[in-house]
C-alpha cells in the first residue's frame, strides 16, 4: 500500500487503526531547535477528542499523547518525532453482529476488494480515529508556522441548509470555541446545534462545510506545475474521511463569473503589493500571493446511522439489511475542524521548508 | 522547485514554457509491450490544439508531437517515454509593453516572489500551454487503461449561468464532439456558445464546470490514508491552471444531505455487488467501489482580458492600469476537457499499477 | 531532514535514539494476509541484542518488541506495521564528562554542523542502536521473501588480517551460530575471537568484512537506470553506521581482471539459463540474473575506544584529549551481520513488489 | 519501472537508449538565476565523447547538446531544464547476427526476464551511452557547486595491476588531461595506456579504479539515517554501468585497521576544526565533516569483447557461442571519470539544497 506518508521535506507518516493497540504519527523533517512540549500536542488533540458535548460521539477516550522520539531538552533535535495515543475505550462487540454486512457510505467493501478482508471493528484504519495522526503532526507544524507569525484556523460555515454569516477572518479563532459547533456566527451556531440534535434523535446525521483560513502567509509558497500549493491542499483535505469536495477562494461560484468579476486587482499597499479583493483565496498560479488563504471543504453526513438501510450479507451473498448501533457523531463537522487545520498546517510547513522560508535543519535565530 | 513530476509508479515529468523552444513530457513506468504510435498521442493533442473554432484563442500551433525515446518496434519498451512539441507561433512582442505590469488573476507576481523574476512572455511555465505535457502522458495512460476496458471522458456541464441537462454517461463521448463547447446537451451547448461569443465581444471571459467520468473502473484502486484515489484526483485536477474547486459524486450538495439521503445502498447485481445510487461518485473511503467515477472541477474565467484593469507598475512601484491584447480563449472550458481527461487517466494508470491491477514491467497476455 | 525513510513500495521509516524513550520502525506497504507474529520479530532482534558474549558491549537490553499496528488476527492487514522497543539500560552519566569533546571517528561534530547541536548521550540518533529499526523491518521483509522461497544470510569473512576460508553458500546459515563471531569457517572464527579479545584488552577495536548472500532470487529484480538492484543495495548497506565500502560479486578484484576472466558465460541448465561462474554476484545491468546475490561490506573498527585520543573542547575552542569510558563492542561485525541481512531483505522486498513478483496489496494464494 | 529519476530537491530524470532517436535529461529543482549556457554543458559532454583517442571506442558521435527548456535570458528560470543529444552514428546492423545470443557480462538476459524482451541494439537503455544523461545533469550541478566554491574531479588510480602513485589532490585536475587515461601520475599513465592497447590487440578488455575527490565541501551535508551522504554517493555511483564496488576514505583497508589507526583526530585549525588525517574520506556518521570527500569505485572490464565466449541461443534454447564485433572501449575507465564526477556533483547539489546551503528557488546574491 505505502500510501500513509505525505510531504516532501516535512514528511508525515501515520499509523494505527480504530480498534488496534494505538494510533500515531512520525514527523520526519522538522528542523532542530523548535520548542515542543507534550502539552503543545495534547492541547490540539483535546480539540478533536470525542465525548465533549451532546453533538459528538459518546465514545470516551482521554487520548493522552506520548512522545517517543525527536525531542531533546524540550526542543526538537532534527530527528523523527514519533507520538502515539493508545486506544482505550474499545467496544468491538457491537461490530460482531454486522461483520458480514458492509455499511452503506463506508469503505468496508472497497477495503475487501483491495486487501482481501476488512477490519469490521469500527472501520479499522478507515476510521476517523486515524486522524489523530494528522492532529499530532499538525501540532508540530503549527509551532513551526508560529515562528513566522503564520496561523491557521478552521470554522464551520454551513450545516445542512443553515449557512453562517461572514465573520471578520481575524476574529474567527476567538469566536469558534464559544459553541460546540465551532461556528463563528453564534446565531447560526444555535440553529445548527438544534438541527444536529433533531437528526440525532431521528437516528440520522447531517453534512456541512468547513472553511480554513491561513493568516499572514508569505507570498511565494507552492511548486508548479504539479506540487502547487492549492493542489497539495486539495489532496490532503480530500484525504480526510467524508470529504467530498474542496474549493479555494471563490471556488465553485467562479463558474458563473466573468474575468472582470473574478480577477483581483493589484494596488500598492504599505507593506507591499496587495489585491483589492480576494477571489483567488490567496493562491494564483498555484503559488501563494500573500493574501489570506481561504479553502473550504464539504463534509458528508456521518454514514453510520441507526436508521434501517439496505445492504448485502457477504457470508451468504444475498441482499440484506443493516442497523448500525455503535456510538457515532450526528455531525462530524465540528470535530473535523481541527483535522482540517492540522492538515493545512502540515502542507504549509512542507512548502515553507521546500520554498526556503524555513531552514530545513535548524531554527535560525533572527 | 522540483514540483514537475507526479505519480509513484506511472511517473510523469513535464517541462517547457509558452515561449521557450519546446514543451513536453517524460513518462517513466509504463510497462513494456504496450502498442503505442505517434498517432495515439497526436490524436489527443489535436483535441487540445488552439485555433479550431471561434471560441478558442487564435494562436495557431500545429502541435506536432515527436517521440524521442521509449518505443521499440511499435511498442513501449519499459524505459522512459519522452515526447515533445516544438513551439512555433510565438509572438512575444505583444508582451513587451506589459512586462512590468503583473496581470490580475495570473501568477506573475507570485512567480516573482518565488524565483526573483517571471517570464512575462505569456506566463512562461505558468501558461496553459504546458498542459501539453499532461495530454501527452494522458495519451499513454489511456492506452494502458484500454487494456482493461476502462475509459475516461470529460464534458462541459456549465458555462456561466447555463447548466446542461444530465445525459446518460455512456453517451457522453459520442455527443461532445458535435459542438465546439464539448457539452453533451446540444441545446445547452448552443446557449453556451452564444454566451461565450458575447463575452468575447465585450473583451471579457467566462468560467464553467467540467465533469470527468470514468467508465468500468475496477473496485480496489486507492491507497489510504493519504494517497486515496479521490485525494490524488483532487491534486492533479487542482494543479491545472484556473481550476478553483473539485468535487466527487454529490460533492458540495452533500452539505445539505442527511446520511440516509447520501448513503448508497448495496445490492447483489449480476456482475457483483453494486449500489442503487452513486452519490459517492464511485469512491468510498478513498478506494474505488466499481461504480463509475464522477469528478467535477470549476474553471475560472480566463484572466487575460482586454477590458481595462487596475494593476501596479513594478519598474516604478506605483499604481497603474493594464489592457491585455494577446490572443486568449474567452472560455477555456472546452479545451480544458482534454486536460482533465488526461489528468484523470494519469492518476488511474498510476493506481492500477500501484494496486496490482496492471503488471509494473510488462503487459501480460490474457 | 526527512532522510529516515527508505523504499518505494515497501517503505520503511525508522525513529528513535540511543538514550531517548524508544527506538522503532514503521513498515508501510507490506501486503495484507502475511502471517506475522511478535516472535518473528523478536527472534531477529535477539540476534542483534547486545550483551550475549564477551566480544560484544556489556550494555544489557532485553530489547522486547511491541507491535502497535498493522496486524489483525495474526496476519498483516495491509496498513502500516509499527513496532518499537523501549530503551531500558540507559546510563547517560558517563557521557556528561565528554559532552563538549567530539569523539574521533564519530559524527558528533557533523551533527553539530548540521543541526546546531548534538545529542552527546551515546551518539543519539547516530547510535548503532537505531539499527533496531532495520532489524524490525527486515523481519517483516524476510517473512515476505519466504513466501517465494528466498532467503538471506550474512556472515563474517574477515576480522583484521584474519580471512575465513570459503564455505558452501548453502551451509552458511547453519554454521554461523556455532561461534560468537558469526563466521562460517570455525577455525578462522577462533582466531578472530582471540584477536578481538586482545584488542579489547588493549582498549582498542578492530574492523572486518561482512558478506551477505541471497539464495534463490528470481531473475528480473531492479529498476535501471538509477534504482538498480545493486545501487539500492549499496545505498542501504552504506547507510549502516561504520560501513566504508560495498562490493558486489568480484568487487574490487575486477580492477585487475580482463573481460574474458570477469564475464560469466551462459549455459542451458535444467531450470533455465545459468552462468558457469558468478563473478557478477547475481546482478548484471542492475538487474538480478537468478544466480545467488553476493554483496560484501567493510565495517570500520568501533570508533569508541578507551585509548587516549586527541580532540577539541568545544566549550573553550581549544585542543584537548579524550578517553571514552562507555560500554562498547571491540568489534561490531558479528552484531552487524543481522543488520546487513535485514537491510538486504528490505531492498529485496521493495523490488519484489516494484517488479510485480509479489502483489502489492495482498498475499495471493498459490 | 520508474527508476529513472534520482534526487529529492535537485531531481534528475534521464531518458533514451543507444540506438533510439535521442538521449537526454530533465533537471528539476535547479534554483533560478544561475548562469548556464549551452557551452557549459557541451564542454562536459566533450570529455565523455567517444572516438577521441586510440583507447576508446571508434564510434563517432559529435554529441551536440540542445537545450529545450529552463533557460531564460542566459540564466536558469527555476523550471525544469531539459537537454538532449540526438543519436547519429547508429550502426545497428552488427547486432542483427547476435540478437538471440545474450552477451556474457551484459544485462541482456536480465532485461528479458524483466520486460519480456531486450533491445539487442547496443544494449538499448542498458548502454553506457545513457550516461550522457548524468553528464548533462552533472554540468548543471557543477555550476551550482561553483557558486559555493566547491569542485569535483575524478581520476583513474588503477588499471589492471598498474597502480598510480598518490598525487596532491589539489593538482589532480591539472594533470589528468595530459594523457588519454586521465591518470594524474604520468608515469603510471603510460604503462596503463600500453596495457590497454595490448588487451585491445588481444580482443579483450581490462578493469580499473576511478577515484573522485570533492574539494572544499562544507560540513553538514547528509540526511541520516538512510539518506546519508555516503549512502547516496554509493547509490548513484553503483548505478553507473560496470561499477562493482564503492569505497569511501580508507574503504576496504578499514577491515585491517584498529580504531586507533582508523580514527581521525581533531584539532583547531585557522578556519575551523579539522582532522589530522582523512581516513574517513570526509564523511562521518553519514554527514560531511568539511574535509575533502574521497570516494573510489571499481569499474569492471568492458564486457563486449571479440574473443570467443560461450552463451546460449534463445531462439533454439541451446548452448551456443558468441564473438562480439561492435566498436567497444578496451578500458572504459578514462571515459567513466566524467560520469563519476557528474554523478557526485548531482548528489552534492541535491544535498546542498536539502541541507539549506543553497536556496531552493533562487540564487541569492552574496
């Protein structure tokens, strides 16, 4: 398979499955001399942790991170940083009854086609739990970005038919933790929460849109013609389970725009050349232009639902039905925000090193 | 930079710029024994060639391909296949007057931030002309796919506000060549053509949506958790110039769906397990499920327009204006269809080899 | 840095340092369905473990492996296999007194030049202890090779001036465990052991040569022109600490041979075409030819010795002296044999998958 | 196959075969702003060109390079540099008579095992002619190295039993062009030339040793634990056809040394910390230490000889004989020197960028 690594210079490899001993990540290529503590990583994992509100799964995991390598006297030492989280609250029994019935909307049958079997216990490596790997690596990446004053934040902009109003991008970070939905528009957040709970009650789930914003990115990141910054962002975000679409800046609205409407005009600003608008979402020709980077992804409704669905029974090769009893999120968007942030941070860390913005071996003093 | 290669086993490297001596591609990793002629590649290039109708640029290039390596007695020999197209009709003079004025919507200023200069002659390597590389490699990939009965076709589904009606996916290929827009709905195609010509007259351009369909894909392609099939498709498509968004299956509509609506239910069909609907677009958990793969991308309006736009003059570092006089497509969507097809074919060829569907070194007899 | 991974399809990433919490490896790309137990890996680690005889370091580590991921019901599941060994017997105090004095023959000063510091505790990531990573991955690789009947064995052929007599390559495996030197020639082994103990007594150490033999390799492994089989073997073996040279088949003797002496002539054998001699060491044009693969590496004497040596004091930037008191191997060759075996097995596993000899996703039934 | 690329940041892809239309290389990742002319590359190719003396093949090629991309106004522009040489003097007829008889010492049969066929015309892609790719890329690398004052030179130190005396490493470059053997010891050179001509007369050929020296390398290049500088050098040199062994510094002599003899002691020099000796060959722990890098490779005798040899006839699957009539080098060492230099330069360019010694996107003014 060997598809579990991403990045060229800041290289992340993740491992582990939902019901195995542990999940984790190896980060190879972080320069030496970066202050990094267990708390830096734990704080990020806590944002992803399940069981924190009524609108997330009731699976309880403390998700305590352990650092196995790469840190020497409180700083990165330039060698691979390996972190893991042991799985604790593994209730596999619930999966026994459905182990021959591929769950609609899940990859069970695809994994079987590929590997000759699938781990029916919570999806195995296909589980959203494996995104702990991205969050670990993202925590390291964020610390690296911070040395250049770059920050990344994700927020929910739509759940079902409820769309949030636009919020000043500099205020998003302070507003999203005020509600369990991680929506910066508090009024919309309340409606979203209500909708999610209604669907939970109904044994169903709902999709939504997560937007990620990068503040203070330097111009010049991206490696055309294939490793463009937007191309690498699209890849890592599409690789998150349940994501079915990605757009940058104006995104799909661009289909209905003329160039005169779409193009961002240039002007001389105090700190350099800027654009009057940001339809491009901070990326032109696959390279950052110094404006905030704006990328959105659509997250499909969590496919595990307790409503009765048609499927097949693989042991008998006949049509069958399934009702999924596990503990699932009625809307995964709020928890996915941190995975999106982490993923974007990983790509930026890689491109900052590839582009010569950060020294590849050591943090240089300013 | 080193961002000009893509693929792990079927590895494509492209080179060349708009006004340099040549553009081309090296395909490394194509198994030996595949019949491949100059015509196979030329036919694909002809679909991309400019100057074939009123709605494309008037730049005239014959775009004749030359094969430099990798073919022995009419078949691939397992070594790198190198092809190139020499640039002919290069009118650089028109760019002299605007060489200090970055064009809105283009990457000129980003390239300068990155490389310390930019090639003002038609965007240099940032030009759409470099997609000849993808088309060359795509031609090889398509021949490889054909050995397994897999085909790829792209069509225009929207231009501005005009949306095409759905067409049976098996009929798309036969219908798109009946009009210059490459839209399978002939009635919509007429309206699209009219709209494009109006905008051309107005010195403006318009965006649109291109959908790519893969017929007869085997289940099991894709390498989670990062090199998922949809992630690799998103990357290669987002890397095409002017693309601002990608979606698979239901795509962004999934935000407003419940799982019960979104999930595709399974049933036993004659030729295996199939799904009743195809909301997933043929990919679940990052792996193909055997249903047709459906991926859409939004293409922004060609940024080069003759309308007056604000920009800056880099030689004086002051605000300025620009009117672009070159020869440009008022809508790039029709010509981009072949680039999308090629890009998808490249990803599939790579995943077919990586997944063991095609022998990596030689075409095995059936 | 990001130089801690090797392999394209069978991809190995190692991590950890001599005095950090743990050392280990992630193996990504092992097909699903391979039987693999903790014992398979532990048995290999035990061959590398220190403290087993008078001629190895007295550092005592039980080196118990833990499997964190990638195994489901006793078989690989196609996802990354992560294993680690926690460090136990870490005596860092001995290094405090020499922490500003780079040790001659070690990379201390080079790591400082690169990373701005070095981990003076046993060399940190530069320690031979990190080869536990190769042994873990090699154990997985060997199981994979076994499915095709391929085996790999390493033996010591020279220590100082003492050279072993040639032994039938099919008998090496049974003979090397009869002495602590892992030399197949018992008479030479005794002399080697004596020489090592003399040098230990003298506070010095000695170099040697390790040969690795691959039995029953299929013809056709290797990917010219860069990823040739011998090139990849040379890389992975040269990457083992203390190795200063690699040769294949006749190796450096080829300088003094004519083509008529060097060339292996072909003949028709019962099981295919074979060569009368094996001067090429089983590899021609970078591709295996089906004959046993023979590769030798020279291992320099362990640089940590208690003899007084000249060095510099980095805290005062003045000339100084050093006497190294740690627990070191007077000859590392015997323990390196298992690392060489593992390294060769890793390269073969990768090339067997790359070359289509082993299915990349699952073990196919015969 | 996809084994025709090397390097992570300075990425080289080569293509073409002995009797196809052309051979060449794509260099991706060279920073923008490096002065590079056709002459820079042609001068290097001329050192490799056949037909320049009695001791090389009589095949005559002018080997004129053409630059297809990557240069803008006399400087690199940061995009892929593609160069090629068209094949001219292709006499394939001589190979017709032996096309079913694999040549001893060549990879013919191995290529057949791998690809199902082989290009019998001069070895196809297995021909030494493909090293034109390395020389092209090496020419670019050398210009890059020059910006830091680093130079690379190769010389012949042994042919058959004749060994050259040591020469001051700073004088090698000026001395090797004084004789056709490229040996810095003029007296030995004469004997070597005589030996080569004798063997040519006899229809045979002879092996030798080529040493490559890097002057003025900075300390800190190399990426442990796998992408060590010596490991990457070993790989690229072993990938040159006919090379059967690699050694660094003391190399295979280290087997017979004690640590006290092998270790290089440190002292404070005017320009930093240096070692009194250079047994390590400039690399410790896989990282350069600032001393000259010394690497040697053994080159086997050219396998194509006119002496009668035993082989098999593949069309009849019976034992047979072969006499090779083509135009071949009686000793390839002199011409391989430039390939070795180029290969080493490629690895250094890659590691200089990876290690942050050279900016990845543009040449920074000092």
